[in-house]
C-alpha cells in the first residue's frame, strides 16, 4: 500500500512509474473529461452521482469508457483501499483516448483510457469556514461555447482558463474567482465552484443551469437540504448589484463543501462574517456526509 495510488485502465501502477502515451488526445488537444470525489471516513461520498455525471460528460465528447458504471465504482473503491493511511482522500478520474499517431480525425482507431488518481486530501484551514473567505471577480464567459450562448457542459481536461482564474485569485489573496459577464455584471459561476446568494431569511439564489458549465453535486445536496429546512432556493440570475443588499454568500464544491464568502472584490457581504443560514446548511451537509447511505 502507498500514500498515493494510480490505476490506469484497471491496472494499479506505482505513482512514480505510471505514464500515458504522448499521443493521448487529452495531452495533445485537451480532449477529455474528469470527475473529482473525496472521502469521509475513507468512504467515497456521492460516488454513484459522480460516476453517472462522468458517463454523461464522456458521452458528450463521444469518449468511450470500457467498463460499466458498476465496474468503475468497484475500481474506485479498490483504489481507495489500496491507499495507506487514515487521512481522507481526493480521487480524480480522467477519461480520454489515445490515437495511433497525431491528427484530429475522429476516424482514427483509438484506445480508451481511464486514469484514477488517489491522493491525500489537504482541506482548507478551519478558519476559512468559521471566519469566511474573500472572492474576486473576473470578466468573461469561459464556460460558454465560442460564438454561442450555450454553456460548455461538463468538466473538461481543457482546464486552462479555470487554472488561470484560480491562480489569479491566489495571486491576489482570494480563495475563488467569480466569472462575471455583461454590463449588468451577471455572476455566472466560480472558477471551481457554484455560488449561492442568500437574499433574506427564506430565499436563496443560484445561477440558472443554463448559465453554468457544471451541475454541481454539492449544490444538488444544498438544494435538498434547503428544501428540508423550508427554504426556497431559486435558479435565477445573480448580479453584482445584488451583493450590497445580500445577507450571505457561499460557494459549493466537492473539496470545499459549503464555504462562506464574506467579501467580493473587498466589498463586504452582509455582516462580513459567515451568516446563520450558511452555518445551518454547513451543519446539515456535514451530517449527511456521515450517513452511510450517502457513502
């Protein structure tokens, strides 16, 4: 057993020796999809939902996956079991293909490739959740297909724009970058998260599905938990003009869970501290992650 595990097409390899072909289309052209999962108590959370989304994403690019969803889930469980230690883990699945040589033609024979990477999880400091974090805005529509108003669905390995936005946020000492478009300052999504704005004691807003490239799985749980608590979460455009009067704002993602945002571009949100509704949803979500039926 090792502290990190690599599995390529079902075969476990030593991390330092694992490799893929230079003719892999994800390496050459960014043609690939991925999913990121994490464990709680060394059990993968929401695994069926992540795997189902991965298959949908792969189908959108006509990327074959050589095993069934059930077989892939078994592969993930075995990869986690093969990883030593008691710390929590982050699991990345990458689906791509390898052509026999260079070229863009889809008519070439290709070999399906699936890579599973298991590594220790390095969570944010506890203070990020108790004190909140800052976010910055960037103008652009990176999740949209060029020349259209349609979002580029799914998590693609052509992740350069997201990577740049994340680095820009870190460089300026923010936790996340929020993509904003148009003169109205519509907030589309985070570079690696889904934003949720709390307008008042009963109403939450999240950008409509058509505005974002990823249907966040953590956001799905937030919707369910909000409904259970009698809250209304509406899919409506969020604009920069709403921020001064908003009570709370938080981000949803697999690795950051529910993360309170207390400033955007140094503008205070609400009281400038994590609010009561965010705290309630944090507690409810963390309770769900401990329930075996969701593992």
